[in-house]
């Protein structure tokens, strides 16, 4: 993080150490059911209080749970009510092919203005502390155009991968990316990054960690819900915001590819992965049933079908969702309220058994070595031909309908995670608030892309969409260039581009002998008028002479006097 010193001046930045005594949850999986983990099931541990229940607590709750009605061996198709929601976009842009208008449906100028105002407020509140650094000595309040350029550059950084933020302003020949220096100076980018803030420290209560990002979180979640209504099938699962620093709400799951981070529960449309709602774990003692209901939010009572894995499912949860007009399907653990007669059964490969209590079906099926327990308020217990043939026995593969539907619709969150990993805008930082807001903005960009696809079909790839968004934010307030809706390359006028700083290392073709390549050009300043400026001559500086020139080599980007200095630099090994 050299070069980017992040100032931590708020009360919630003093993180507490991760707790070692944490709850344990075990995830079951089977090869014939879509796997929910990358490796074998291992304990899931939380730092601090869990919003769920530990295994012992869940077992005690299941033992204390008494059925008011008995389980039956008689199967019947459930009476599923009509889906009454109207899926699809709720708001329509004037031009459905305009990326700018579609993105503004999710990320409007009011969000940029919020971040701009809070960042300027944060600087003035901590001015005395920040002005001790040389890079903060000259400060101008951040404008709306600068905030949009700043975030546009972060979007493009997701496509131009470099280890350190300073590397984007590198003048080394083989690694330089000159476009970043022409958009914004490195020092100004540092200033905005160091002061980037999302709430007023003096008005934040501090009782909840998420208060630091609450304005951004509420804004984006309101947009996610107000611009689009998901289709009938929903999936609920967790995602991880990477974070390895000290933080009391940090979680640890060794079964995940990203083991340390903020636990983020997501409700997504099953087919497209559109993110409908997000809830970040903050150790507030919330139980799983409450988490599920808060994630469903406005979708309760509309006839949605919710697909969840065995971490969330239980008989009690299925009854609760039934009362609220929502059907559920997924795997279930043996200690989550299933009948005692099914807990220790022995089945042969391919056999199944079930119990039903009104609309709730609990089914046990043994595809290979392990018995799979399913719970559903959507399906009957019948087996269905998958139209696939086993590669060895050549027999038709038959599965319960609940397993087929679960494998089909459970991947909504995984699909969203897959897109979020492409060209991710997450950057290294010592403040968890910035990492979390970048994750939320990443989700918003993905949702904007899904809206674009909904309006126009798959006419543009996700990479092209992000590239166009980055350019839009960078060039929106620039009179020199106009960004079209496509991703065609535009070469800026050389007369309007400020000359980059002198490279630290000599150009590899400095002594090539082909003098035709080394053209002379004027040095252009970075002011509003782009007037010519003078810089120290490279050859004179090597001889410890203080002499400036307004000319430079267009290839080497080195200021040189015309005549002897220009010739000596391109012909002598030691100039």
C-alpha cells in the first residue's frame, strides 16, 4: 500500500479481535444434488454472536418442537396458489439501448453526490491530521465530476489488473498505462481515495457496524427492489466479501474459496442471478427465520418459490413461509424437525421414502452412498425420468422431482457470484467500509447489466458493458469527447492531452539508431488551457546543470534541448 496512506479517524475503525469460540454448522452434500461447497463439508465458524443457531441449540429446539399434526404416508400433489406478482422491469428508460440511462436506474447522480459530500465533510473534520502529509497540503473540495471519474477509473481497474494502485501511473515502458494519468493525476486520486467516505462520523450512533455504510446500502437496496420484480423462482444463499483484517463481524469458513470475510446473504432470481436483496451479517443476534423473512421483504405473500440449502431449511421454517404465502424447496438436516422414523432409516441405492404433513413433504432418497433428505412445499414425492442415461448401466436416470427442481433453481446466487468475480472492482484497502461499498457497487453494476439484457437481449458482453460504464463516468463532464452506447475505441486529440511526467527509466529504443522514430514535440501542461510548459532537460540534469526546455522526444517522453542534447541522448550510452 505504499503511496496510498489511508486515514482512519472514525470510532468504528478500531476493530475487535476475532472470537475463537464460535458456533459450528455442518453442511451435508451429495453428488446427485448440486453441491453447495467447493470441498468436503467442514465447520462454519463465526466471530462474535451468530445470527443463526449452533448445532446443540438447533437440536434442542428440534427436540422441544412438538407436532400438532401427525405425519402421513399418503402422498398428494400440493395445492399451489397462483403467482400474483408481475415479474419484469418496473421502470423503463426513454431509450432501452442507452447504457447511460439504464445504469442511472440503479446508480444515479444522487449517490455520487452523497459520496462527494460525505468525503468533503470527512476531510474538513480531520483536516489538521491529514494536512501533515505533503499530498494533502493542497486541497480542493471534490466535485461531482471528479467523483464520477474516480469511480469510473476503479471500474476500468477491474479490467486492467495491477497489484498496486500506484502502478496505474507507472512510467516504466513495459507496464505503463498512460490513459490513467491523462484522466486524473496520481496525487488527486490518492486524495479522493484517502477521504472517500459514506456517512458523517459525528452523527453516526456507533451501535451497529453497518452504520458506517448504511446510506449506501439503503440506497442500493431500495433501487434493487424498485426497478425490477423477480420471476417466481428465487434462490437464497451466502456470499463472502473478502476481508482478513481485524473486525468483530468477520466470519471464517474453511470450506469456502474465500475463507475470511463479511458474511453476505443474498436473495437472487434463480434464472438470471439478479440480486433482489442483501443482508450483511453484523452479529446482532438475529435468528435464521428472521433473516429469511427480512430478505424476502416485499416478496412475501406473492406466491414465490424459494430454494435454499440445508443450512436454512427446517420444518418450522417451511411452516412459517407457508403462512406467509411462500413455498420452499431444498435439502434439510436430520435434526431440523423431520420425523423420528426417517432419521435412522436404511435404504438401498435408488430407493426412497417420504412423510407428508399437509403441504409439507419430507423425502429421503439414496442415489449412491449417502441418503439425501429433501423438504418441499412445492412438489409431490413421485420420481421423475430425467431423460438422461447412466453412462455405465445405460439405464434411465430417475430422481425425485424436488431434487431436479432444486438443482435447476438453486444456482441463482452462484451465478451472481460468478459474474461478480469477472473484472471485480474490489481493491486492497485497510478500511473494511471501502471494500464493502466496492462490493455493493459491483452488485449494482451486475444488476444494471441484467436490466440491459432484459431490455435488449444478449447483445453485449459483461466486459464491454463495464468498459462502457467506466468511460461514461469518466467522460460525462468532458467537452472534448462524447461517449456512444457502444464500445468503439476513440483516440483523444493529442493537443488536448497533458504530457505525462518524465519516465524514471530510459526508453528501450533510446539507442536504436533510427532517429526517424524520435520526433520532437512540445511539452503540454495540465492546466485548463493546456499551454506549453518547460521542464528540466534530461542531459543537462545528468551534468548537474539547471536548464529547462519546452521540447521533448515524442517516443522517449524525455525533455531535451534541440541540437546537441537531443543528439547526445539518442547516441551516447552515458549522456
